[in-house]
């Protein structure tokens, strides 16, 4: 089957549009490993959406309990009567995370997330018990989203947070970063740029 230049251009344009559309599936009941690289099902990443983790020390003692709170602050408000308001996905490399006994949080696919009740909140509580080894460090990776409740991804915003907490006997200098998704976004920019280049070349071929 032969494609005319016009047909080829149409296919390229459709492919580019599909690549630019964000995924629309949401997870009000909590999200598993599909979100280990970000809340891409919820709109766009924004620096104005802040993830705050309270209660953790600058350096942890071995086998010690710390009460922590995850908070999502952002400009997104609930635009409808929908109860969806926020969500998170958290991965912790070491230690034990204990749920606060409420119906707002859960352990799912080797990480922690909100429940359907927790989807109505932007604040969740845990108790973290540090590991016995205080010569190393623990890595926390948190993704959080602010949801506007319109039952699709448009208008939602999310962000990411990565930080490392050393043990009291760890003397290494650790570098923390806020935006985990910078490299993935860069890849998307390259993809869109390449697609546009193909469109331009196809257009010139038609002329």
C-alpha cells in the first residue's frame, strides 16, 4: 500500500498530537508502581505545587520512630463538588513505615499512597522507624498532586521531591534535589522537536 505525501503528513500530525496529550487515567483509590516515575496522569508538573515532608531529622538515630506528615500545597482549588482533592506516591529505601491507623493511607506495590478517603486530602501522616544502620543514608522519593476534581487530568498539577537523610554516623556530603522529572521532561521536549522537524520536512516534500 502506497502513502501519498499528504497522507504521510496527516499521520505525522496525528502522531504528534497523540504524544502531546497527557494520560487521563486517575487513581482515586491509590496509585502503585505506575507512579514510580511521576504523577503523569494528573496534568502537568509545576514548581508552584509544593511537597512538604515534616517531622524528619537532619540525621537519624538508629531504630528510632519519627512521626512524619506529607503535605501538598498548590494553587489548584477544587472546582466542582467532586471530593477528589489530592494524592501522593512515596518510596523509602530503608527503614519501616507504619500507617497512622486511619483510612487515608495504604501500602501498595512496594510504596505508600493515599486511599479513596485519603484522596479527599492534601495531608497524610505516617510513623517512620529508622534502620539499625546509622552509617549510611535513607532516600525518600515523593510525588504529590493537587487535584481540581473535574474528573480528568486537565487543570491538575503535581511535583516531585527527592531527598536523602544520613545516619548520625554518616559523614558523607549528600546532594538533594527537588525536581525528579527534569530529565523526563527534557526527553519529551526532544521528542516534540523531532516530530516537528518531521512535519516540516514532510511539508517541504509535498511542496
